C-alpha cells in the first residue's frame, strides 16, 4: 500500500506546482512574448544576414568602363532582382548619382578584363557602394559578371557565343533527402535551417528557464522555512518528484501554446514577407522537440532541484549552477559546426554524451541522418543518466533541504549523495 500513497502525495505536489507555475504572471508574459524572443534570436539574424527576405531585391546598379561588355552584362542581370541603369558616362557622374541616392552601387569594368592569360592579371572589377552591401548582392554581381567575362573570352578565342552561353549556364540544384524509410523527398534548405535554429533556441531557453525556476523555487521554500511544513506530510523524494512533474506539465502547456502560435504566425508572416517560411519535417520534428525537451528537462531539473536544496542564497545558487549551465552552452557554441557537418566526429560524440545529447542529437535529426543505433544508444544513455541523477539528487535534496546557515562546497554536496 506504500506505493499508491507515494504516488498520490507526489501527484498532489505536482498539481500544486503546476498551478503555482501556470497561474504566475511571469509564465503568462513569457508564454506571450516567448515566440517573438526566439524568432528575434534565431530567425531574424539569419534574415538580416541575407539582407532580408529578398537580399538583392530592387538594387539599381550602373556600369562604367569597357563599353563592349555593357549590353552583355545588362542582359545577364535581366532575370535577377538587380536593375542595370544608365547614369552618365564617367565615374564622376556615377559618384554623384551614388551620393544622391539615384543608384545603389556602380561597377567599373577594366578595359583589359576580357584579355586571356597573363594580359588579364591584376585587372579587377571594382564594386563601389555608399553603404555596406549584402553578401548575397556582392556574390550575385561577382558571379554574373564573371560568367559574362568568361563567355566573352571564349567568344574572342573563336567559340560560338550562343554555344558558349549554353555551355556555361550553371545547372539548377534540386536538394533531396533520403529518410529512414528509404523514401526520397525534396528539402527546402531555408526551412530546414530556420527550423533547426528556432527549435534549438526553444529547447535551450526552456531547459535553462525551467531548470533555474525549479532551483529558485526550492531555494525560496527552503529560505522561508515553508519546506519544513511540507515535509511533515510528504517525504523529500515525493516533494522532489512532485515539483519536477508539476513543472514539466506547465512547460508542456506552454509548448502547446507556442506551437499553435507558431503555426498561426507562419501562415500570416510568410505572405507579408513574400518569403516562404515553414517548419521542415512537420509533425515528426514536433515530436522530436517534445521528446528531447522532456528528456533534457528531467535530466537538468533533477540537478537544479538538488542544487537549489543545497544553496544558501541566490548568489550561491548561481555559483553552484555554472557547471550545469556550461553543458547547456556547449551545444549552442557548436551549432555552427553541427549545422555545417551534422554527422561529423564532434557532433556525433556530443550527441552521445548525456549532458549535451538532448540538444545535439535533436540538431542532428533535423539536419543530418544519424544511424538508428546512434539514436537508440543516445536514448539509452539518457535514460540511465536520468535514473542515476534522480537517485543522487534525491539523496542530496533530502540532506540539503534542511541544511541552513552555511555555504556548502560542491565537494561537500557531492558527499551527501553517498548518504543512504
């Protein structure tokens, strides 16, 4: 009969913790502004780096130098968002137009740029702009003019101009991905990138937020001596598990609201930006998100609860928590490397190390193609680690929750875990 009583008491604590968390003003405010913060820190920088939704849209560029190439360059830019305009005949005229804002940039084509071999050495195309130009615009101008110059060199060497254009036209890239079932499907690179960045930031922020909230909650109850009253009717283990389960329920409610808001905003935001933004992978990625969040939540919540029970004040809590935060920060620092090569050696190691695996394996599932045995091993290691941490945290919680009046060192706190 002991287990049912244990479960009933734990659930009562969980319900109380859920109500205290979900009814809190901070919870409501974060639920409302959370998606905007995550978008601002993940999607918005990527859009700004690209120059917005259409990086080189409506750019007006003028040409000077080597008039023999003007018509070919103008024709090459015709299918692009860049408009080639005629402004004067000298570079001084172009500078005046640039200062007046009539054009966004101008290009100086050297006279000998189409010469072959050593005759063209040292000849560079100059791209002049009043402000900073986006990388995509610079890349587009460089690539388009480069194709025109190469085509002209081949034509001067006796090759047919139309044939040269046909042979030098770059192929269209169709990116495909083979899923676990062996089915080939199209893959929108931008949607995958946005999904990975947004979901990773969401995972990181919520794990950190709820972990710290749980540690602070335990510390407040310890400092206010209310925990002594609670322990008169529930055991330390019941109190610990109840708090974790209650916070998990509140976080899942918040996730459900955020996912609903995201689906709604994407429907409205994409047409306004004239840019296709979507969630790659659909329902599968949402399941990955919730699953790895729960695993990471239980993993880190047990640590934060134990630290909160052992801490003497908020400053001491922060000092004890920094090693835990370090393992959350590492996957964020490595997100560039993981995005570039999700199946590389370092991401594979981090996706199996339990303290970093919830975030890194999640990234690899979004961006790469980890083997089934890697995912299974990751989940097994996480389950074993969570069980071990829960056992150790319960022992530390039992001792630390009533220990006041002194700042205990990490060595002393770890020794508490050996008490039975």
